[in-house]
């Protein structure tokens, strides 16, 4: 069922409500990663299902007198641990509880028991040290222990406020078992002095905010899902920019926009040529960085916001290090979105030339970029009328158009819906 639902999600993301199929440009596992790691933050249904089932282990530990826990304990007798439920194994049992118990090991990877004074905490069967049970680390000592169901408090005594550990054995140890017991005593001796205290035992979660479905989901999704480290999500996902344009810049970061280079990788046979300069093969980096057409526009944009610097050969590198500081404070919101408008309008011009046989000079595209930026930011009300007029004035000073009618851009020409990914 989860796989069917995710197939519907995936198809909707890439094709929308249309019946025709489209390329799935980025792998689904990457899409399900968080935005901080280069994904779209789409909910992983399998992971969320595991988290919702694991929530019952937390409730089981914190509600010892609840009627439903008493029912579980009667039907599935637990081991010596007060914090763990019975596993429900056997020919007779409830399939729901069996499904829940499948997530137990995953839950205890991130949860542990703070022993307090050691009462009601199983020495061998609870994760009270480093989220790992001692019986797994020291099996020989457990096998020879006189009380395998003992509490932590049964093996400690205090000497001048110092914790002393004692392990009565059924018979003397030799060889490896003796060394294992010494290793255990040395390990316990090095534990923090405040680990054993007069407080009550309690269940703790690895998050400082305590257990929640959201905290466990984010922990699991970080461990399970693929993603990019140090992804510049704050640059890519701008609040002033339409969602479709943000997604377009996200595709650029993954080098998945359908340039001739990527189409050839998907089996297309075509003569690749940049439609803007007609001098080289069309690729993401050439179209946005190396093309003389785009370089001419970028030089003016740098002058417009007062950000002078080299233009690298990789557009993804520009996004990663983008932190412009304009001399005019009110320009900061415009400068933050300039990469989006630059890439979007260039892509629209590329599509117009490829599919509609319509061409504009780079000066006209520069004006489109400036007006698109202004339309995005003015929606939020962060710019006054005088600041907008100053922005347009600077645009005309840097790049005056011979035919002023060409500069009167229709609002629809700056709409994100007028370009295709």
C-alpha cells in the first residue's frame, strides 16, 4: 500500500494531473530528503509509519498503570525489564502488536533509560548505558551471573558516596570469561559519578526537546535518506520567489534541467548547440555561466547590485557561495533573488528560441530579469514606490534600450507559468 501511494506521489510531482508521463528528473530517495540536505522534504510514508508505531514504546514506558499496558502485559508477558513489552511471538497473538514490535530495535537505537538510583532498571536487559544492553556486550558474565534478572541497584553499594559494583557468580571464571568480567568492572568504574543518583529512573530521548513524532522522524530520515551535505538551501528556497522558480534552481543544483547534454544522456539523438550563442554544446554550466550571451547579462547585474567578482564556470558553485552585500540596504531582498531571476529568464529565452522561434537581445532579457525581480519582491511590500522607481532608473542607466517600447514588459512575460522545466 505504501509503495502504491508513493508511486502516485512521484507521478504527481513530475507530471501533475496530466495523463502523459514525464521524466522523473531526480531520484525519489533524494526528493524525500529534507531541504537542508538537498531534497524537497516530501514525507517518507514508510519512515513515518515506523515512527507512529514506535510511539507506542514511549507510551508503554511512561504509562505503567494504564489499562492498555496491563492488557498487553497479561497477553504478552514481558521480560525482566520494566521498560520493554513482551514481543508477542508464538502461534497465537495479535498481528497489530507484532507489527509494532518489529520497530522495537529501531526505537531503542535512539532511546535509553536514565537509571537514577538503579531500582526498576534491569542490569542486563535495559539500555541504560550508551543505548546498548550489557548482555550483548558481556554475554559470558551474564551466563555465569547468579541473578540474570537483577536490577542495577542489586549490584551496587556506596562507600563514602562512591559507587562500588559487585557481581556474584555461580562459579569461578577462567580465561576469556574472567577477562570479560574485569573489562566490565573497569568499564563501570569509568562511568560518570552522577549517573547513579538518588533520583527516579526515567526514559530519555536523544533530542533535547524530548520525544515527539517529528523529532524521531527527522532523526530517522537523516540516517536513512540520501542527500547532499552543506546544501545551500537558504539560497535556493527564497520566500520572495515563486515555488516553481525555487524548484527550478533546485534542479540546477542537481544538474537535472533538460538541456541537450542531459537529453543525450537519456537516449536522445540530436545535434547539440547553444541557441543563445551558437558556439558550443548546450549544457547547464555553458548556458548559465560560459555563454557570452549570459555573461553580458551577468556583468550588468553585478554592477546593478554593486557586487563585483569573478563568474565561475559552474553555476552550482555560484549558488553555494552566494552572499551578496549591496551598498543600498533596500537592495538586499532583490540581490537574494537575483540568481533565480537570472536562471529563469535565460531558460525562458532558451525555450522561446528552441520551440517558438522567437529571439530577444541580451539587453531585453536583462530588463526582463530586473522587472521580474521587482515584481517578486513588491508582492511582499518590502519596497516603497520610490525604491522601485530608483531600481528601474538604475536599470535604464546601465542598459538603455534604443526602442523604449521593448522595455514595457507585459506582466505575463514575467510569470513563472510561461516557461517549462
